[in-house]
C-alpha cells in the first residue's frame, strides 16, 4: 500500500516541493494547515510519513517544531535542504504600487524583511501557508493583495510575479526533516547524522563538558538549540545535531552523554541532506 505523506500547507508550498524532490512526484499527500495538525496525522496513523521545516538560514529555528517532535515521540529518519526562492505575486496587470497588503506564512515574511522595509505603507498579514495565500488571491480575485511564495505557487495559481528573489540573503536555505513514528529506517552503515535531546542543570561547565565528550568522540556539532523547561526553573532542554564518519564513534558518545545528562533521548538517526 502506498504511504501517504503529510505536508504543512497545500500543493504549491515549499513542503510540497520537498516531497517531490525527496520522494518523487508520484506521491500521495495529505495537506495540513498547521504543524500540530501534521503531527496528529502521524500519531493517528492517517499518514505514514511527514515533512516538517525545522530551520531557515535567514529566519533561524522553528523552535515549536522541536517540541512537537519531542512531545509526540516522533523520529527524524531523513533530511532535505531546499534552496528557497521567495517571490512577490499577485493578479495580472498590477504593480507593487497597487499592493495594499502582503499575505504569507510568518517565516516567509521574516525572510523578506529588507524588501518590505522599502514599502512601509504595505500591511503584512501572517497566514497559515505560502501557497494557500496565493490560492486565496486567485479564488477571490483579490486585487491589491499579494502573496509571498515559490515560483511553483505562482504558476499553479496563475499569478504574476511582481518581484522575484525578494529574500534578504540570496543563499537562502531551509532544512526540512522527514518524520515518522518509528526510528531507524536505514542501516547503521548509512547513518552519518543524529539528532538528540537531553536536559542539564544550570551549573557552570555542564554543557561544556558534554560538548567536549562529543568532540573527543569525533562528532561534529552542527546545531544546538536550548529551550527552557517551563515546569522546572533554571533547567534547560538541549536539542543537538551531530554528524560523524563512523557510527561507532556516535554510539560511544551517545553512551557517555546519556550517563552525564537527564531525560536523554534520540530524536533521529539518519543520512544528512545535501546542501
């Protein structure tokens, strides 16, 4: 039976683009208008796999998504790095001067802040999805409103691109992860990246000691994200990504770090995506 894949947003979104590049175009998608809905589709077995954005090279981490993966005991089984091209799109026959509002996902708006600063009179409106914003403009024949999204969205919904490549930094990439309810989808010899989570007291040197262990075990730290634990003042969760050449080096570090920390958890062991 074909596996259904949950994406955040609708067809024409960047998540849809990742689905095509990672799994091929012949896939069955479930469109989810929020990340919590996407997670529930996996937990309730409506879908077998999910695609979730975790961080952008301009706007930074999508911190709530780390918590969603953790709290729902999901596992990262792969990742995909997507080059993001943000474009301003609207109904044909308009120019930027005609636009009164720009609608898009908040992460997309963040990535284009320098462009928007040139047009302080245009109102920015956060929406659930880049492609959904484009679709609503087409369906409602909404003049004076533009969306920010991918060239695919403009093509799918018949909108004109008023300004191309409006993101702040031209090398704009988003890291997406492939998630499911079980871990270890590939053999150990193919695994060269892992995501782990642990907790530490706010005591001097505790984090440095853990990082030294990783370094001594030949792991390369590629990401560290801290998150305060609301129920326990002055304690923090750390979400860490590491890469390695040999799985045995990671296994050794994992065994030591688990002894040094509390609530240690493996969020995923997978093959790193190509930037």
